[in-house]
């Protein structure tokens, strides 16, 4: 072989080797960024409202499911099957969104093949949605829809930059002369400002009630209720949330949105921790709120002592407070505390509505509560004889 030919073949071999070396990292990179898709279906919502959950857990020895519709001390075990897939069918579940997690050999996390994630102040979970037939008040219907905006602002009270959500009703942009009442809607412990729209579907509830002429068009303000780091001491959280809402969020809302500023057109409502915030803030500031409602409330401690003056003057309270509404599910651990609070208020002749219903400590109950309360707000004779 001629020298020139040997040189050509040698260069050709080096070029092939170089191409192989360059190709191998690319192939590895593509394998990492484009994994083989897992075609496992979970959750699978069945026609009767039951739901099958599945997770590929390989050689796991124990896999369980914990959903917000369950007793939180009693997770349910999945059954192992072929190809390392564990499964469980539950229900039927309540219509709407429910929250669940898997526990695999002691490690808790969301469903790895379900894209619907529920973010919380700490940890995350998965969401399963069971549709109603026909759609419930908290589901999207073919009606005019309002708008949900995220407002970011630096807070001097909390020392960070945080978001609050604002719902404006259908027709808000089309009627620039109109002003609207304000509902402050507060979430529960370990939730975020997105909780009432992401899972509670407050925007759909109001869209549908307004379309049926059952609720007054209103602006809904949904702040983040953890003023302190979630993993630290929480004893001062309610006081800081009160300052954050009254000194920063509401003034910002009044400056940006077309809202009515008087107390007659302002209500405060919350669930769980937010229910405690609603009671504490609303009943302490009857000069700013004319309606207060609490769902599955974390009842403020030492309520009788803290609100001694309010309990001693029921005529004044009833004159100013158009609506005081307390609701809770009968299977909720907080039920007795909420029932006792309603009884205490009634015994002191403060006009109070107490609504007991089937259900646990979850959004299935809180959606029904909001669907009952929203039509009562900002009505001329709401809560009055």
C-alpha cells in the first residue's frame, strides 16, 4: 500500500473514532432528557366515581395511599401486581378535586405519573378530579368566567416578596364605571395563596352563582396566610397575617381594583387555619367587616376571654354583623370545637348560623360551604330578622 493511501486510511480511522467519541455523550444526554415514557395510568377515574390508583414500585415491601377523603391516621395499602405495579381502587369520591400521596417503604411523595401537583407550604401532593354529572357549582360550566390575577408585592410586615390572588367577576373589564364588594378568602394550614382557586375552585363557584343570579358580583382577595416560615414557631402568625391583610393587601387592592371601601361591602371568610384568621380578624374589626364566616375553623384559643366585650354586647354585634356563619363536616376532628363555638355565640344571643354536614377536613366540605355562603354576602337583609 502506498504511503499516501496508508495516511488516508489512518486519518479515516481517527475521524471515525472521533465521531464515535462525540456521539456517545450525546446519546447519553438524550437518554437522560428523553426517557422512555411510562404508560402507566394513575389515577384512573371510573364511570361510577371510583378511582384506581397505581404506582410502579419495583421491589417495595409496603405501598400505601393517603387521601384527604380518608381518616388521616388510616392509610390504605395497595396490592402488588405484575411488573412491580401496585394498585388500589377506592370510592366513589366526592366530585371535584381531591388531594392524595403515596407512601413507598416509608417515603411519602406525589404520584410520579400524575402531572396534577398540589404545591403546599411544605411538601407536595397529587390531585385527582372526579367530574359531576351534570357539572357541580365548583366545576367549569359554559358561563361567562371571571379573571384570576396574581399580584406580587414586597411586604414590610412579613419581610419578603409574596403573592396574593385576586378574582374579578365576569364583566369587570367591560364595565369600567362599576365598583364591587370585597371578599377576603383565606386558606388553611400548609396551603398557599393558590389553594382556593387550584383546589377550592372559588372562581368557578362565583362564576356559576353569578350566572344563575344567586350571588352578587364581587372581588375576591386571596392572600398567603403563612406570614412566618412554615417550619418555625407560629405563635405570632395570626397577628402578622392581620397586619399584612389590613395594612398592605387591602390598601393595594383598593388602589388597583374598583372596589367599594365601606365595611358594608367587605366580608372575611376562611377555612381551617384561615377560618381562625377570619374569626380573629373579622370579629376584632367590625368597623371594617360586616360578614364573617369560618369553615372547619381552628377556633382562636381562649375565645371567651379574648372576645369578652363582644359576648357582653350582643345587640351591638347583631346590629353591625350582617352574617356570622360557621360550618364543619361531622367527621372532622375540629367538629366539636366549631359546634361549641356556635353554641357559645348563640347562648350569648349573638345571631349565628351553624351548618353541620357530612365530610372530613377537606375541600369537598369547604367548596360546599362557600357555595352556601357566597349567595348570602352583600345582600340587603343578609343574616337579619
